C-alpha cells in the first residue's frame, strides 16, 4: 500500500514537472545559432535600438506620463528583485541549515551507541540529498547545473544561452542547491544564488510566466534586450548581496565580474536592489534569532565576525602575508587548470553516456565525500581541551554539528576535542567560522590542517562539474583559510608575539585563493571586509589579492573565463587580442554578403532564410538614376515576424508611398523582440500558401536605417572595442566613402534645457537644423542613402 502511494506521488510529480517549460525542448539547430560543446545552442542578443518607422511612431505616441511610469516601474522592479532574491536566499539557507542540523544531530545521537550505525545513517542522508539534487537537474532542469555565473556573464556580454533564465531553471537551482549543499558536497550555494537572482530578474522583466497565467500586462513593458540586461544585472548583484550579506560587494561584483556595460543610472538601481536584499536578509535573521527557524541560527548566513581578533600588525609580518598571496595564486591557477581538464573529460566523454551516468557519478562523489569527512576524524587522536577563558566565549568541548569550536568526536574523555572533526564533520559555514576564530591558538595541529587541505582540495576539484548546482566561493574560502592558518601557526611560533592571531592569516589565505582562482580584486576585497567586519585588515587583503591575481594571471585565465570557454560561450573580453592590432575589418568579415532589395518577393525571403543562418541582411535600393544604395539592415527576427503575420504582404512589386501617414504601421517594436531565453520563431514554424509566396513585402518601414558602419581598413582592435562597448550584433564594413558631409564635435552634442519645457536649446546651428528636420527625414523617401557606396563588403552573420 505504501509503495503504491509512493509510486503515485512520484508519477504526479513527474506530470507537474513536465508542464514546466523545458530547456531542452526543440533542440533543432535553429538558424543563426552557435553550437556549444554540449550540443546546446547560443545566440547573440540585440542591444542596439532599431530606429525604424514603427519605433518613431511609438515614441511620438508616448507622453511624459509614460516616461514617469517607465522610470517608476524600473525602480519597482528593482525592489521586487531585491525582495525575491532575499527571500530565495533565506529559504535556501533555512533548508540547508535545518537539513544539516537534523543530519548531524541524528548522527551524533546514534554514534553515542554505535559509530558504525552513525556512519551508515550519515552516508544515507547525504546520499538521499545529493540524489534528489542530481535527479532534479538531469530530468527537469539541466541548465541549472553548475554555478551559472559563466552563463550569466555570457548573457550580459551579449550571448543568449537558451534555457538559462527559464522558470524551470529557477526552481531547479533553488531545490538543487538545497540538496547538493545540504548533502555535504565540497561546493557552495553562492554561485547558484547569483543565477537565482538573475532568473528572478529575467522573469519579472517578462511580466511573469505566461504558461501559468501569472503575467501582468502592466508590468510587461520591458521588451528590449537592453532593459532585460539591466534587470539581470540587478539580479546578479542581489544574489551576491544575499549570499554574503554584502550589499556593496554585490554592486562591485556585478560591475567587475559579470557586466560588459555599465552606466550611472544602472549603478543607482543596482545599489538600491542590494540594499533591499540586505534589509530582507537581516529582517529574516532577526526573526530567526527567537528560535523560529529550527536549526538555523547565528551560524546560518555566512558572515564571520573577526572584529575582536588581531588589532594591529607589524612590518615583519608583511613577508609571510606576501607568501600567502603567492601560495594563493599558485593553488588557484592549479585549481583552474585541474577543473578545466576534468570538466573537459567529463563533458566530452562521461556525460555523453546519459543521465544515468550523471546520477551515478554524483552519488559516488557523495559517497566518497561522506567516507572521508566521517572516517578521517576517526583516525585522528583527540587533544585535551585548553584552559577555559570566560572572556573568549568558547566552550570545550562542543557536540559535532553544533555552532562553535572544539568538537568532541570519537574521544575517550569528556574534556577532549577532535580538531579534524571540528572542520571536517561540520557544515562549511561553521568550519570557516572555526578557522577564522580568534583566541584559539593551537586549536588545530599542522598535521590536521595539512590533511584537510589535501583532501578537501581534491574533493573540490572532483566535485566541480558534476550535474548539481555548485558554487566555488565557499570551497575556495575553505581551502584558502586552511593554508592561511598553517602560515599563521608558523608566524606565531617564529615571532613569539601574543598579538598575532592565526585566524587573521586564515582570512588572508581565503582572500588569496579566491583572488588566485577567480581573479577578482575590488569586489572580492570589499566582500571580505563586509563578511568579517574588520576594516583594519583592508590593506592586507588588498596586498594578498594583488599578489595572488598577478601570480595566477601568469599561468591561465580566471575560473569563470575558463569554464565559459569550455562551455562554448563566445565571450568578448574587455581587452582585444594582441594580433588584432595587425588585422583590418575587411580581413575579419570574410564571407560574401547576402542582401535583399527594398521590395522583395516572399518566396525569395523564404529561400534565403532556409539556405543560410545569417541574422542580419543589408537592404539595397536604387535612386532614380540607377545608383545602388544601402538603406539599412534587416534583422532575421523581423523578417520572421513579417512572414508569420502576413499583414504586410502586397501584390505590387513597387515601393509603398513614403509620405507620412500614407501607410499605417501595423506592428509595434515589441512584436519583433524575441522572448527571453527562448529560441523564438523559426522558419520551419511558418506555413505559407502558394499565393503567399507570390506576394511582396516592402522592407523599408521595418529595417534598421542607421546601423553602425566602419571603413574596411579600420584596425580590428578598434572594431572590437566599438562592438563590445556598444553591445552590437552587426557592423557594416564598407569601402572608404567618396565625400564627407560634415563633422560632429563635442559642442554639437551639447543640448541644454531652455525655459520652455517643450523646446531645447541647441549649441550648434547644424544640430539645430537637423533637429528641426528630423521628423521629415524619418518619414521621407527611402532613396536618402545610408552611405554613398555600391554595396557593403562585410559579413553580417552573428
């Protein structure tokens, strides 16, 4: 009877999950998509504003009230993103701490009678939690595996990876993180929280989920990739702020690590979102202090207050601190290289054998981790408790799984503790707190710290890349704080100073490893200060970060850059490659251009879209004297919308009347925007009759009349910087123009508000005349040339 109910429950859960949009549905090779190493696809985003007739008509219809509403909704969304990400972080931490607390409490109560039975229970609980996590990922939300930061970094860099920001991925990320972190694997929940915040922001940007009828047309106003990019940036900052209770660190993380585009208005909204997260998190923690959250208490969110630790440092301590930076750079670079090799083998050989292999692999890693974390402390001899100091607030011993130092595990006497169990048989957050703790000199032996360093480093390398949500912040802090404390022990014994704290060196070691692996500096420095509440150590943290990053850069790139390359995400880094200096734009574009005439037959459009994968097509027109002109760029997505709607088909092969108001625009700019993290319309989805194929479309009202243009002999370095900084998808490469019609200087771009709100004072007569005639040019004859050239010479595929 019980088995039948269990089976029915599983089948019901499968049916519910099957209704959630699948990241793997429709895996056909759509046009214009790049194929990743795992077979999934990526596509470029369109951050450029297409200023066509439909755009200008929509802008003319919008008054000041809409602009106020637009700004208010942006700030309201920033508020919702902060609240949603904060609540998600609270839920994840509550669940992880309670699962871990129940696990350790049950295990400790059983080992009082039998260590074998306690070991079996401990392994079984971990296995069940990890199994639930990997099952969710492999069967329902494959895009939720890993940290998600490389994918989000790619999205903000202009690459849309299908399935990364779906509602299904959000649910899988939250519950998968609970299982993997609660199951004791050597990974953290901080990276997944960044991905969680990005998913929440993206869903809000779409106005909710249309599949479950949870959308609102009042909130569904952010249709462009530009607006969604800003929201996702807020979500990334909110994730870091929620993970570390570090709002300023979250803002700097979004600025330094994940974004490729930044402006002052966005800075304000990101800062506001992080502040909202801090309020939500601290409110939840205040409520939990009264005992309403079960095992979740002061050891929940990772913040390690060492304000009562080392007050000052001497000049001679700078040398061992610099050594810590060198060690962090070397171990961080080695970690990046090992994870790259293992992940490459895993993705190209092991994981291609199916989901069953992924599940078995994760369960084996869980089993090995449980055996090591339970078994190694059994081999370690217990140490007598130190003399109690009432001022320290430390109690010796403490039962395992409880917040504090000096864990009593497999000890023959009551007043003894197992130093290896204090960091191994514990949650990672509490283990880090133990390593950072002050006034605990000689709590850990060098042998135990070295054993833990080797074993946990190996486990972190092996665990990274399994099919579970996994972050690397906390494992990196664990590794760094271990060798940092080892160096601190040496410094204490060498200098014989009572003011030196081993916990201070543990903090510096944690910063050095993160700097050597992730190559962050400013944001990481601020995060470490915020989570430790000790501003006096700021210069030392800066020192070890600079050294570790310099050492790590000598060997390879950062962890996220390496993983993005492994996943086939085409990131445009901030600095172009050196060899681009000797290349020109013409050498880079390569292939022959496929173009459309202004009025094109529907059958020709279908044929071209089926025969190539380009996402942008130059549109060619002719003057009255037969001169060839390029009048703009037609995106593939616009063509597909026009073919699907059919309302703009015409019988005549002649251009439509260019006079204003002669032909109504039947589309709004929002209709041409592809849904976030979706494949959009494909040419295979459009069904046209034989009569439809004989019709014509005038492309002039729908194309982009002012795409960015570079001369063919411009250096590829300048093209690269232009492309990345403006977030472009296409650039026209053209021959040298035959004439110049004017120059724009700084004064031509200065516009001041006049006393009348409806007018502007222009600093240049040339700008004044162009401003006066803008509406006429907008609706004028399409024969006005974009450039007086015969044909573009560039490649416009994404």
